[in-house]
C-alpha cells in the first residue's frame, strides 16, 4: 500500500489501473456497491461507442485504432465526469494526462497471481478469449514486464491485491481514500 500525493482531486473520480485480469472490474463493482458511487468502464464505453466488442475492434481495425479511442475516452472523462469510479483497460494508463481524470489507484499483483486468478474463474475461457493481448502467455508476460514500472509511476495509490478478497481490497481502499 502506497500513497503518493493528495487525494482530493478536483474531479473526485477514482481511476483503477492495472494489468489485464487483475480485477479492476471486480473491484470497481464492489467499490460502487459499497460507496453508492456511479461507475464507468473505459472498455465498455468504447464498445458502446463503436457498437462492437474490443476483440472485434482489434481484429478489424488494429491496436492503434483502439488506442486512439482510449485517448478520446480519456479526454471526455476529464471534461465531463465527476464523483465516479472508473475502471480502465490494461493499456489505458498510457493516455495523456491520466492524472487529470482523478485519483489513480494501481491494483498490483504478480503475473503469476493474475494467471491464477483468471484460471480459477468459472468463466476462465471467456475471460481469456475476449482479451486479444492475453491469448499468448509468453507475449502477455513480456507485456506485463514492460508495463509494471509505468503502472507504479502513474499511481497515486498502490494496492497489493494478490490473494486478497474483493471485500478486503475495497475496505483498504476506502480507508486510504477517506
Ligand atoms: C488491454 C486490456 C483490455 C482491453 C484491451 C487492451 C491492454 O482491458 O482494453 O484488450 O492493453 O492491456 P482489461 O485490462 O480489462 O483486460
């Protein structure tokens, strides 16, 4: 657990970042339930904007196109959204001025911890199939290595999520963010 700078951000949003499968969506939903805040997910926003799944966007248009949509989404969030829990795609941390959207919380886990979490999930196949960058384990591991430091550098708060229940993680988060 690490806290870097003042948490009373002007937009009062909480932005969850971290690698694919670490549990950003799960933690966002638990946090939303507990705090009664509203929630948004950048991948969901992009899918509804495009009216197609992320996987299909990657297949039809390529990754660069998807990254542009992430940037567009970030600008819109910064301008329009307050008091919200925002879960993001694993590459969203790269958008310009992420810090302007809200307090950045990095959900931290080892790569092995993420694989374990995904494999234990009842819909494991689905979780892997919908993530184009997670299909090849070796490539995913390299991507994880390439990103780890950047995730930490972007974060206002780092929470170690490995082997912890969503409930415990959310309680820790609420304590820090108060
Ligand atoms: C990506 C992560 C995905 C999704 C896209 C790219 C990434 O989101 O945005 O497949 O670059 O790490 P999740 O982190 O929710 O899997």
